[in-house]
C-alpha cells in the first residue's frame, strides 16, 4: 500500500512541472522614460497584513530584475519596487449539457446508449499582482516610472501562483507599453 502511495506522489510531482499559469499581462512605462539611465533598485514593503507573502514576491522580483542586469542597492537606489497583490474568489458558472453516444458493450456484444451529463459550478480565484517602479522618496515627489500587472484565474490563490505572476509581469520589463497573454510553467517559478 505504501509503495502505491509513493507512486502516486511521484506521478503528482512529475505532473506539477507540466502545469502552466495562463495570465493577462499589462505593462505601462512613463512616457519619455529612458530606462537605460537607471541601474540600481531596492524595494519597499507596503502590505503589513501579509508581509510573509509580500517578502516572497519581492524576492522573486529581485531575482528577475537581477537576471536582467539591475543591481540591488539599499543605500542609493535609482528606483523602488512596490508590489500589491490579492485574490478574489469567484464562481465560474458551469455549462449543463447532456451528450448521447453509442458505445459497444463487450458483455452483451451490442451497442448501447450512454448519456453523459456535465453540470456544476467551479470555485476559482482571480489572482492579481501589480508591480510599481517608483522614484525613491529622497529624490523629491514620488513618480511612477513603470507599472506592470499580471492576472490569472486559477483554483488556488496568489499564495500559490504569486511567484509566476511576478515573473510574468516582469517578463518584458523595461519595455514600454504592452498588453499580452503569457503562459509560464509553474515549475520555473519555484
């Protein structure tokens, strides 16, 4: 029995690498901004109630920005990264239908009607991660340099898919305005 349980666990782990997070991404840069003039960044926490999840999402953003050649610098950053996130539970309305088909019954050796009925509603979560690049407070008035957001609809919440949403939102950073759909493999977000 334990061997069978282990096999199921291994199959589940293999299949988890095949799961994709399908998302809508919107990026908006400040008009006329030359991102080649900024090289360093830091981040600013904004959500005290879910600080553990925010720290994970900020670390993911840091890794993505460093992979693009930006340098993390707490002392004199050129811009700050701020992340807002959330999930909203929705009920996805199912379609009720009945499909009749003929299947061969091997016991009676004849064809028989098989009616298939699918009905029901499924609970889903609208997950959203918004990333803001802003000027540091010590440089005068705070202005937005770049904004990005990624939204997906999944069974689980942003605590599971948040890293993938951060990765998707920063995929084309520092490119200018863009709206696109993206699929990110869940296994690459770990």
